[in-house]
């Protein structure tokens, strides 16, 4: 299979990396700005203007009707800059749920249109209890029940951000995000039942998880770039430390881990877009390689920087914390191994 990006995908990748680098540098990520900040809403609307919020949405919803291959490229570019807006939940999960449902003109369709045009940003919470990322960094919280249970009824409810119980605070683990513990009364919410098959819900969930894996790889790629730049600049005994085998081999192994994970993710995206029979296994394998590779690379980044890298204020910590944060949300390597086992034994 040819993993080379076509001309349009290369242009998309380059424009996304340039956009997020200019509009969302790490200095901005550190601020963990809330949705009420004008610049956050302006950034989201500009992302809509670039067409990225509607990559998977249909023309009717103001989107482009493209595929997971393109969504992966934008998500990875956003991950490089530790974007603190709910990209995967809004731009991947919502359109895929709509695409797989039998209800094409209901409430979900209107939410997708609002998102694709930049008027709303939806974060997702599975169930009505648990932990929320982007708790104050979105306009609405979308609660989803039963998506990961093939026999359960899938229900959706929208919770305004100001209705999320306190406290909402900058994450103690990932200082670029605002977190909250969610606990609401299910009976007080207006639940919408989504008519969707077991295969459809699994497909939508796999696409969402792949987009989160893409964010992991973006953060890992940025950490590797940071490590390589430092290894070329820092000298010891009159030579750049990158010339020593202890550093050189470490960076080479990190590059291989990143390249393997990217190839696995690109194949998983192509498998989803082409509805290949092996898409469940491909997505599970992509998750595993992304989690393992990103954790290895960000840990190595601290090691390459030595004592400087272990200072709490260094950028290397932001990448490390985001990688472990997202990995935990995906369930870690154990969950990925479980998904692989399910697909093999199915």
C-alpha cells in the first residue's frame, strides 16, 4: 500500500502545521485559555474558515465530505502545538455518528452544522459521570451513553458549559487543559435517542480514538524535533552531544517508533475510509503503536535534555504530560491490547 500523501494532502498538512504554529504556539497552550476568551472563539472560527472543522461533515452541513486520512493530518498538526480545543470530539466523532445513523435531519445534524461553521465547539463525555477534558474550553458538553456497548441504546444529551458542576480548574496533570469531574442527574437531561447499528457505533468510536491517537503522535513529533535540535546545539567535550552513540541511538530509536506509529495510523485511516474488513484491527494496532511510541519519545526528550529537561518549566514536560494524559483517556496500552484481542478472537 502506498502511504505517500497526494498533492492535496501535502498542502493540507503544510497549511495546518503553519496555521497552528502561528496561531497556537506553546506559549498560548500554557495559558489554558477558556472558551469565554475572545481569542479562543476567534481561533475556532478561523479553523472553520480553513474548512478543518467540516472535513468529515457533508456539504449539507457546511462541510467538505473528506475522510479520516485528512482528519488525521489536521489532528496531528494540532497535537504538535498542544491545541486546547476539542478537535477530535467535534470534527470527528459528531460527523461520524451522524454519518452512521439513520437520522439525517434531526438534532444531531443541526449540531454538526453548528460545529462545522464554527458557531459551536462540542466536547464529549461518555456517560453522565467521569472526568472531562476541555471542560471550560468548549461551548457545549455532549454526553454520550451506550456508544461502546453493542446491545445498549445510544443516547445523546447536550449540557451547557456553565451547567457543569464546579470545580473547573486548570488540570494539575496537564496544565494546558481545564478539567472537571462530571456528575449530573441523568433524569434532568433531554436525551436524544440515536438510531445507529452496532457496526456504525464501533466505526464512529474507532474514528474518534484514531483522531486522539493522531494528537498523541503530533505531540511526540514535536518532542522529537525539540530533542534533535538540542542534540545538535548542546556541546560536551567539544562536540555536539548528538554525535555520541548514547544520544544518537536513542534519537534513532525514537524516530523509528514515530515512523512505525504514523504508518500504522495512516493505514488505519485508509482502512476506515475504504471500509476495509480489517479496520477494527488496524485501528487497535494504530492506538497501541501511538501510545507506546509517544510515551517512549517524550520520555527520551527529557533524557536528551539532561538536567535542563527535568526542570518543571521546560517545554519537554508539556509534551510528556499531554501524551500521558491522552494515553490515559484511551485506556493506555492495556486497553489497546484488549481491542486487538477482541478483533483477533471475533
